[in-house]
C-alpha cells in the first residue's frame, strides 16, 4: 500500500496532550458525521526526518530526473520511481544504488507517455497510469510487457484522461475525466470508481458532470481542482476523498460505494494567497488551459483547503491542509492532521526537514518519505508556458532525497 508512514523512534511532544476529544459525532440516514474542533485531542508531535540518501541534481552523473510522479516499494525495500516526463521507472535499492531502469516512451506493449501515477496490481505487476490519452499500462517488475487492462468507456465518450490509480484488494480504484457529446452539448464527467482487473465497474464513490464550452470559456479554479488527486484507499478497502476546494471536509466510503462517514473541521480558516502566489497559479493554469482558444481562468483568492490525504497501514487518515503547506512556519517542513479510525482529530504531526513545503514534492513509500526538490517549478516548466506573467520557467535539475524518521 502506497502512502504509508512507519514511525520508528521517539516522539517529542510540542504541546501538552488534551484529556479527550471535544468534537461531535452524529448519525443521519446511516451516515456518520464527525465534526472536529480545531485543536487535536492529543496535541502536537514533532517528527525529525533524517536523510538516508539523495540522487539526481547537477552532480549525479548516473541519473537525471524529469518530473517525478510516484514512488512504490517492494518486499525487499527497493524503490520504484516513476518519471512521467521521460517515461521511465528507476529502481533503487535501500542504499540509493540504481539497480535498473525499466519502461520507455511509446504506444506499444509496456510503453507509455505522460505517466501520472503507478501502483501494484493484485498479480504483482506495475500499473502505470498514462494521464492523456487515458490508458493503463502493465509492466512486470523486470520491465517486460504485462497483462492488458481495458479502460472502461461510457457510451458516447470520445476520449478521457486518467489522473490516479491505487490497489484495493483484488480490485483497483481509478479517478479520471471523460468527455462526451450529449444532445449537442460537450459534457465533462469526473469519476472515482473501483474496477476488477477485467475492467468491469464494481463501485462508484463520486461522479460529477458539467457542460464545458470550447472557445472563450471561463474556467473556475474551485471547479477545475476537484477530488481526482485528493483521495486514497485504506487498508480495509474504504476510500476517502476531499470533494470541496474551500471546505475542510473528507468523505469516506465503504468499498462497495456506500457512504460511511463525513469528517469535517467547520472552523478551519482558508489561507489567503499573496499577490506573488496568485500570479504563479494564474500562470500555471493559463498554461494548462491554453488548448481552449480564447479561454480565461478565474483563480481563487485562497489556497486549496485540503492539499493531500493518505491512509497509514494502521488505518489512521493523514491530511495535509493548505495552511500546513503554504504557512508551515519557521524551522519545519510541513504538518499533517491525523484522524483515528472513527474520524476524530487526534493529533497534529509536524515534520522537520531541510525542505521547502511549497516548491518540493512529498511522497511516501514503505518506511521512507521522499522529497523531490523543485517539483513545482519542474511541473510549470513542463507545461511550457506562463501567459503574460513575468515568471521564470527554467527549473533546476530535481533531486530525490530519501528520509527515515527519528523521534
């Protein structure tokens, strides 16, 4: 299971533990609503991140990274690193030594392009999620072409993109976007669903649709930034997703698609963007939507409320808020709000490392955390445009840093 943290050392309490959780839990029509306070029941914990190795950057003559999309690990602790820009998977051992590079760019068996995610299949193959055109590409761990997964298409769909995928027992969960021409209108569907390995739909967790115009269309950020990259699968098969841009609210479904509970923090205050931050986002979105001639993009004055969510192997849910990415505070990297199996806000975990929470990407695999330096600039440079904003698109060569946690 990706996105796991295993804590192996002592914990420094940054604040005194509170006696008990002071939120409210109610049930209506079989759905549990968990209303959390702004203070964690057990207070705050500071986790020191210790570097194990680093690869890439200007001084590494063996590997050069493009845009890093995902990390996986195997039973031996080897790390599989998906480079979506160069369409390769680099395999490193526990000491950071390069073992092998598999995958290549193309459209044939075992080949992919624009890789946006990857996950292990129930049969032990690597599934690379090709973002656009949407496709799932199977590889064996030694790089040979794997089995075929037929991406399901709804009736009338002309094309679709796939944003993320993850393993769910003997099934997989996928999120993506499909466009269809219905009654003379172009409709955009976004979905979060589970499928068996034959491509048959098993459950729907979330699906939306809206009309999209081509030419002189106004994109709105709170509609554009949806749930597709803000979800995860729990060890017991439940699926959690952040559906709102502005509200601190997490929906949690059972594996069969029935809604189990809603976790929320109604008193959370959204983080306003500075003028410089607004300019960066405007440039990024203008580049991403330049395919729609004459279109405009309305950027929200605030940052996204929920940046990242992940389940640990103990079933706890970890949430990185917009505040903890954009206002992390001096001397720390970022923080996560931790919720127990009932959805109660039990503690805040702050990670201390020599890393930038805004520019650098954070990934988890096995008992390691991985920081990818300058990932935001690399993504913007890959988009290839910045509108009229005076923002440099030349990015530094990214470095991958492997961390363990000492407490």
